[in-house]
């Protein structure tokens, strides 16, 4: 079969900030389909807005996050009007399958991890057309054509041996078109683990069927890095794991393996502050092996706010971890959140002042956003101002708060960026 996989365009603020990565989830699906002999094309509409040619396409697969959903539906509508079978996956539609299928543009929703589900679905479509037992393919949803009722097959179990998953099909995209760099080295994404054991209320991962934490062996991770470096003119690796440093022993082994093979790369990852503070030996190894920057979800210095997020962090750990990483020459990006339901203007100002005080290399500020599938979403349905998914991007307020209006919280977000980046002390960096 000829399969076209599509990543809808990202919201403009992501592109402005150069947060544009290759569509890794689609590349994993493409690799799985190629193993079965399908011809696969990937289109990333953030970089390529030219009209799509559906003439030789049998199946169109679309992925999306919440702010990409409306754009994804436009692609689905176009493909549907060309008479193509349309499947859609990603975190948003995993939890909005009924809404998605009732549009009439999508034939199948892929829930959770997609590699095996899409393989089985395409095999069934190739062998039987649409006349197959849908319940035998775990992890799909569809609309019964006779009753118009949305049906769901059983949940698919998470893939446990993720070291055995084939590398994503990087050969189907042009990595040089993506702007990501670490220092002066072109960088691309890599996934070393899946899932997360923590249960922050604003995160969708705890409610995915793939939430169970699984990790690749250090050797398999370094093997893939070698493959990327040798084949794609890349010198930087962006680990997009939800939390890269959960297994401290494995990370030390990974660093040792990089050093043993003398692979000259820079790398970036996400980590919790408390894990790093408890494991300085690991931080040292990270620095030795090329760790250039760590993304830290610090969110707030306010203990009450952190507790409401179920973050399991202490308010003073942000400053301590910035100092620790700086000691080893590792740059930092601190992420801070505002707009907790009961948060006051004073508490938000405290967060902004804290960010400037601890002074990470870079700071990201966002407004608390209840994405479908999160515990937060189920808690605040009666507070939603609207369901315009385009605005679920962390830059717009979509909740009715107790103490701050939409205009106030969005104004504080702008103030945070101005106060952090327009300080005299930061001007020499630009």
C-alpha cells in the first residue's frame, strides 16, 4: 500500500522560537510500515505547505497534538474528499476519539503507541479492505457505518522491549531543513525511554496506556547515536524523553559508553531537579560525555502551587540545581508555569522574580493548560472558557481562575518574558 503520513503545522509561536523538531512519532510508524513492504511518504506541513498529491495514495495517517488538532482535521477533510482511508493518532485524539470520528473525516483513531497498531490495521486493510473484525486490532476506534455509533477495541499493551523497536525512518525527511542546533552543531531528536512514573496533574502521560516507564539499554542508545552521526551529518542529540534521568545507573552507563566510544557530540535532555541534586556523580558524567543543556520543569517556587500540581518538588530546589549544573558547565532551560486555579497576582510575580533570581541560561514561561487526557482536564471542565483547541498552546488562558482574569494572566506571561530577557545583565548574550 502507499501510505502518506502527515504532521500538521505547528502554531506560529513554536516556529518563531525555533521549537521545530522532526515528527518522530510518524517516523517510527513509517519504519514499522516499511518493514511490511509498504511505500511511505512523510509530509511535515510546518516546513512544507505545498499542495498534497493524493493520486497514488491509499491511506493517509495524521498525527497531532492539541493545538494542531484543527489543522489536522483540515488535512483529514481534504484526504476524505479525495476518497482516501484516513487514520489519525497522537495524544489529543487518543482522548477525543468520539469527537474526532463524528466529524466524518476520520475513519480510524489510533489510541496510544502507534507502531504495532498501524501495522496491523494496514495489513487488515490491504488483505480485507474495510471488511475485517475491528475488535481483533487492539488500540483503534472507529464509527460503525450502520449505527453511526463510535466503537473502541481493547487497549493495546505498551511495547515493553523498546530497545528492539527499529530506528525511526529518518531517511524519509530532510534533517537539514530543521533549525535545531546545540551550539554550532546541527541537532536532531532521539527517544531513549517511554513513559514516566510521576503523576503531575497537567501531564497526559500518566493516563496513557503507555505510561509505564520503559527504557532502552545504554548500548542501544549509543548505537543509534553512532548511526545518526555517521549517516546524517548531525553533531547534537535532543533526547525527547519525558524524563531522561529516571534510572540513574543507566544514565551513568550511557555516559560511560559515549566516552568509551569517543563519540564527539553535544546533547540535551529533560530532567527533574531533585534527581540531579541527589546524584552529583551522574551530573559530572553527563558533563564529561557532552551534555550541553538540561530542561528543568521547575514551574513555581510556591509550595502551595507545586503541591496542587502534584509536582513532588520543593520550591528551593530550582536555585540549587541551576548552581549544580553551572558548576559542571551545563546550561539550563528553566520552565515556569502560571495560572493555577487559586493563584494570586502576588504568587505569579513571585514566580517571575524567582526566575530572574536563579537565572537559568534560558527561561520558558507558560500558562497552565488543561489538555484532554490529563487529570487537570477532568477537574476543571466547569471552568473552561472555550474549547478552541488552537489556543491550547500555553500562551493563552483557557480557564476561569479564582483571582486572575484572562487578560491579567496573559499580561503577566508577557511581563515574565520581558523581565527575564530584557535585563541589562543579559544583553551581552545576544
